């Protein structure tokens, strides 16, 4: 067991295999491989990618950004050259996967247009069916966060971390921009989570 757990890749492979056994097991349930089954799979993937994305967002803001000023100058390259680029790799791709699976889930459940218009599509109005208004609000918050990751945070982090060579002034400006937009995502993350987490329980 120690040998398995000492190797991250093998640990993840075994975890995925065990999850697949469970996922396939649900296919033998009362509804079989119905539309609901695949919606459940889409929801699983959406939640898993979302945990990875928001978990890394919180790591950056709760830990790395706050602690970096306290790290001795000679140790900072270990973070900026090794830890941050690796974390940003998983961060940005998890954001993309979360967003895609969210769209796929909403489409498969038949409410993508209603949610995207906050309930205005198809004759609905906010206040008549608040479920679409709430989940749509969450989807738009997540979309803004996703666009921030790929359109602002990652391009500026490449400059700040030296992945793209720039002068010192541009590097400092890029680091501040990336930090501010990362904080915007933290600000939006809890309201977004509230809409996503509460919607399924209240509106089904």
C-alpha cells in the first residue's frame, strides 16, 4: 500500500478505476443507462473538475499569494519556477473542463437556453421560475470566472513567472493584474457556489 500511495500517478489511476466501477454499477440501477444516468455522469465530471479548479483558486489566494511576501528571496524561485507553473496548468485546464461539462449538463437536462437567459427564454420570467434565474446566474458567474482564467490570469501569469520574457516593469504589472483578477474570481466563487449547490436541492 505504501508503494501505491507513494506514487501520485498510480494513486490517481486506482482512484479513477474504483470510481469507474461505481459509475458502471449505477448503470445497473432501476433506470439503467437512461438519459438520467448520463446526466449523473456529466454532473460527476462537472463537480470533480470544479473541485480541482476552485481548490487551486483557493490555494493561490488562501496560501500562495498571502505567503509569498514572507518567503526569503532565495527560496521564491522554487515557487515561481516549479510550483506555480504546475498549479496553473491544472488550474486553467480544470476551469475549461468545468465550464464545458456545465454546459453539457445543462444542455442534456434541457435548460441551457432558459438558464443562459435567466429564465426569459420560452415565456418564463424571473419570479415565475426562479430556478432558471438562480442557476443561470451561477452559470454566468462561472463563465466570467472561466474567461478571467484564460483571458487575463493565465496570459499575465506567463509574464509574471518569466514563461514569456518581459522587462521588470511589465512583469510587476502583470503579476498585479493576475492577482487582482484572481481575487475577482474568489469574490465571485462563493455566490457562484451558492447558486450551484442550493439549486439541485431546492429546484431538483
